């Protein structure tokens, strides 16, 4: 898709309303424990400052349910944001026209949590028009919020000229590289607990991929649908027909589905439980499948060698519980090795993916990792994202 970029905007002397994502984790002392999302916003803010624009930042934090909640105020962002920018950012509990009029070119102000108003999540046109009246352009720089038709993430864009911020631009460019016009062969690794949460995702992907690896608990549903015994494993037996339909659709689309060829089983779901690797025909009635086996990892490495583009979403096993993190760690490290060597374009995101790849020590070598979660999944499902749709240039 072609979209309107920040470089296309006339910014000098303008007031830019900017949607950022400052919904960051906090430590026990209330400080920011992971500043990744704040850091992601810095290039756009600095670009606007250098262009001579006034910058008005909007973000949500937590789930205040449409009313003010001091515990969910964004004021704690001011200190770390100011330090990172090397500039004192102002904080305001509400949009104040006189305060914005008093700002000078290059000034930055952060407005209180947008979700303190119930109209935000309702996508209220009146609230959007009111916010829009305080600016000249709208910059959407929060891909993580783009799947919601909220006032601050999408509806404002119906009332102001709208452009992608630099973080949004980077996200869209990499996602397009992975699915819209990828270098073939294209391979995806999709893991997770349940098929029921990823039916739309799998259905969309089989029409676009050459190779689809299914791992995690959801693989058990596909194995059971093929007639394999899965013991006490997490398995949605009622979705066996759905799994078979997805496999049939994949065959018609010439997408090869790869399921575990061997597995790691245990009697207990806990870290360091006694375990063994075994073939699919050796799973006992009281066994739980908690990871893919070593033969499967080797097979995935062989397929990665053939692939040119890799999309990764979700772990291959119960990666939070060693040693059931083994297949995720080894496969992720191999993907990172190929990517670092320039042999693979690897894009990842959604759910536990970031944590799993960081755990594997592979995150820094992937081409791109999205922290967007729900928006990343809905994009992979082929859905229209309201906060992206407003950016289309044609």
C-alpha cells in the first residue's frame, strides 16, 4: 500500500497532533521498566521539532474505563521523555488552546491519558473534531493502536491532513516487505496455545505463503486431526474439522504445512519436569506434548535454508518453562544467524513473540520485530486497520 509519509507534510509553523504509544510497563517504584515505546517515538518528535512545528502528543495508558484515574496518569512519562529528548516537555491535564497558542516552534506538550474520556474508545466524532481543531496536521505514529477505531488513533484523521510518523513508516515498510511484496519463498512460523485464537490468521496465511510451520499447543489440534494420539496435551479436539479445512485450503494454494515430526513430552506442566523426546506414535495417554523435538528443529532449519522471507509469530513450545524452550530457542537462533548473514529477511511480532525471541537471544538480529501485538496479528489476518487506512495515499 502507498501511504502518506512525514516527509510529504508541510510542518513549519504548524501544530502537529501526534498519536504515540506511551503505554509502557512500570516497575515497583513507578518508573518506566521498559522504554522501548518511548524510544520509538523520539525520531518523529525530533523531526517535528527540527521542522519548526509545535508538537502535541496523545497516548493512552492502561484501561481507566472512560474516567480519570490518578494511578493511570501519563505524567510519569515527562521525566524520562524529557531526558531522552534533551528538552523539557510540558504536561497538560487537558487540551488547552491558550497553552498551545503560547507554545513556540519546536515545543512539545504531552496531554493526559486519552482514555480518561469515555468518548475515546467509542470513536466519538465530536471529540475527534474538538481535538482536530487544536492542530493543523495529524501524525499517526502508534501502529500498536492502529487496529482500534478510537478517536486518537484513527478518527482524528478524518478531520485533518494525516501522515505516518517515522515509527509507523518503518513498521508499514517492513510489514509490506514480509507479506505484500515479499521475496519468495515465503515461510511463516506460527505458534501459540490455541487454534481458536488464530483461525483467521492461518486461513489468510495459507493463501500467501509457500511454507507454514505450526507449533506450540495449536499444533496438537492439527496432529489430532490427522489421527495422532496427543495424550493429556492441550488440544482443541472440537476444532479438528477446522484444522482439516485449513490443511485442505493450504494444499490447494500450494502452501506446505509443517507440523512437528517428533515431540518432547512430560507428565507434569512445570519447569524442569522429567521429559523425553519421542515420535508421534509414542505419546502415552498420560503424556503432555510441551515442545517440538530435535528432528523437527533440524527440519525447520532445512526449510529456513530454502526460504528468502520469514514471518514469525508465537513460540514453538512452552518456552516459559525450561527445558521446553529448546525448540523455540534453537530455531530462533538459526533464523537470526541466517538473517545476520544476509540470507533471510525475518520479521516477527505479536503476543509472546518478542519475549520468546529475546529469551532466545535472537531479537537483535531479526530484520524487524514489531511490538504491536494485536495490530500485528490483525494485519497478518488481512484485516483493515483503521489507524492505517487513514494514511492511504490512493
